[in-house]
C-alpha cells in the first residue's frame, strides 16, 4: 500500500480578484483555485489545510497550506508543477515535506501582518489595490497609539459582528509604524499569536482615525477596556492588508524547503 505523506506550500497571492481564501460555492477563492492546481498533479490529494482565512481583497506573501498525497514528488516538483496550473495572481513560492495530517493552523506560533498606506493627496493607479490612500496622517500619533495594543488583552472590541467566538483574549507582540522604500508608503506592522476576524483592519483603522484627528488619543485603551466595537475606529479597507508571515513549530520529520 502506498504511504500517505504530507506536503506544505508557502503561497503568495494578490487578493484583488478573489473572494477570500476559504472555499465558497460559485465564487472564485484562493483555496479552490489552489486545490484545482494540486489535483492536476494528484487527483487523490486531500483537501487543503490553510493557516489563515484571509478576507476578500486581502493579499498574502506567506500563507501556509498543507495537504496529503500518495505521490512521491519532491518539493521542487510540487512548486514547479502546481505553478503550471495556477493563474498569474497566485503562486506557490516554496514547498517542503511534512508529516501526514499536519495542519499549519494548529502548528502556528504567530503571524505577521503588514498594512500599507499611501500618504498622498493624489491617487496612484499603480497602488490602487495595494495601499489605502490617506492624504495626511500624524505618524507619531499613530505610533504612540499603537503601543497600547501590545501585550495580552481582551480584543472583543476589535472584531467584526460575525465573529461570535467566546474567547477574545489575544496577545500582540508588536505594533509598529515602518517607512517603506517608496517614501510615500508607510506600513503598520502587527505581530501576534492569533487574531479575531477583522482584528487587524479595525486596529489599523482606529490608529488612522487617531492619526488624522477623528478620534481622541487613547482610543485603543478605551476600546480594550470597554470591549465595545463602537468605541473603535473605522475598519480599514481590505486591499491594504497583507499576510506577510506565519511562524510555525515544525514537527519532527519536516523536510527542507525548496527553493532553499
């Protein structure tokens, strides 16, 4: 009998034309598109196990995806083979062998998101789907406000109404403002162990509302204390957000990645 084995892919995608990661009947999703490409190499491959359910319009550079297969294909073969069956807005960037049934979601130790903003009074067509344009922003105020989110808190006030999880305590290890190579681009980088639905986008929207004077300083602390979404700011648009990295506790038997 052929031994079932696990494969893990690191996947990047432009989320503009996708209705999010998760499979939805009748809609174009990253999960369905990627699964179709995997099935082209192994029609008996299992369902995909992703590390994060990104929303419609959200991008990724480090989405981790695992599946099980009977095929004895090296990591290089999975990267090159799957990519032959994918459209231009999604690509496998890396593959490695993992134990059968390994799930990157449950193996994840932390995630890093990057939210990009274009500081410009005029729109830039080249960045229309990659950054939230804001004409004016007090970056010092944004940085100061972001420090209040770092640590272990109850983030019930920073989730969408559709998120009905009873456990809302999360730990953020970093909330920082970074300048990018393009002097007009600035990013809020958020790192943490786990996140609620729309948590990063609501957090960033609140920081921006403080930075442009629409909310008084201390909005983060007030929302954490009140556990009330109405105390927070706007939900930042999806197109500025990128899942940049997922850190995983690799189990015994994990192979080396390709490309190295």
